[in-house]
C-alpha cells in the first residue's frame, strides 16, 4: 500500500510539473517578444541619433541582459572581411531552436535590415518590425493570461487522476 501512495504522489507531482512547464513556455514567449522590442528600440535610437554602425550597436547590445536572445552575445563586434554580419545573424538565430517560428521570422527580417540602407530606410524597417513584434507580444500575453492557469490546473488534476488510478 505504501508504494502505491508514493506512486500516486509522484504521478501528481509529474502532472503539476508538466502544467507548470507549459505555463512557463508561454511566459518565456512573452519575455522573448519584450526583449526583442527592447533591442529594436535601442537600435532605432542609436541609428536615429548618430547613424551608428552595426558593430557599435552589437557592442552596446551585449552590455544589456537578454536572457531570451542569447545569440546576440555570440555576434562579432568588429568587422571582418571573411565574415558577413547578416549571415552570422541568420546562422546564430536559426541555431536557437527555442525561438518560435513567427518571432524568428521577425528577428531574421530585422537582422537583414541593419546596415543595408540609409538611416531613414533602416528606421522605417525597424518600425515595421517593432509593430509586428508588438502584435506577437499582445497575442502571447493574451494566451499566457488565458491558458497559463489552465495548464497548471489541468496538470495537477491529471496527476491526481493518474495517482488515484494507481491506488
């Protein structure tokens, strides 16, 4: 009988952890959108104020704390004839499998825009990317507020149900 109770408790814990994990994924998606918007705003400000080049922007970005956009810390801070910033951005971003497809697409487009046109063109493109990322943030925030508690509750209930079946 003792082993069954332990198994029931473990099943309940597994369900609870699964629900919390699903909830946390939704929260991380919101964080990713929020951090991307911060990157966009910082780049926009630097380009608008002084027409800053890509590598100086990367140097400044690396001073910030981006937990959801870790690939930024692996970008080169200096120009090199044998590497291309845009292909490096694309390669590092595509290697980050935790970034959802929609946000990845916006970030890829953003990386392609940096340093490719005049200041006005870059600012216009960044504004467009910011708008798309803000829409993603709003959708993910609505999803988080609507489903996070549901996932946690269902996880616990499924675990309890499995625990009862074990007993």
